[in-house]
C-alpha cells in the first residue's frame, strides 16, 4: 500500500578493487592512539561529513526537516485516530464490540 509507506531510493554502493582494508584499519587505529596520547592535533570532520553537511545545507527541504526535528509518522496518526474512535464508540454505546 503506497499511501502509508514512503519508498526510499536505491542506495549507491561502490566497492573499490585495489584497496587494502586491513592496512587502512590499522592506520586508523594508530592515528586514534596518537590523538589520545596528544601527539597529533584533534581530528577535523571527514570529507564525507563535510560533503553531507554541504548537501543538506544547500537544499531547503532538508534544512526545514532538520529544524523541525522528529515528526509523527502517518501510521502513528492512523492508529491514534482509530483508538480515539474506539474510545468514543465505547463512551457513546457502553459496549466494547463493534
């Protein structure tokens, strides 16, 4: 039922062919250890985070969504209305069944 569920776009997943993941992970561990010991200055935001911030900052609908915070979903609204109708029916008729 497409009315209640928002479809998400297909995600792009690019796998690098010539990458040594083990070496990168070890380098990251060493770098974090040096930062903890104070040998390196604090880390800046990664490229991915900078790009994500730039993209969300340039679009008005993402800015608005970020400012508004969390919102109720359509399903929660439908369930809430159904519960209210059930309570109203019980108060009017005094019966628990429809």
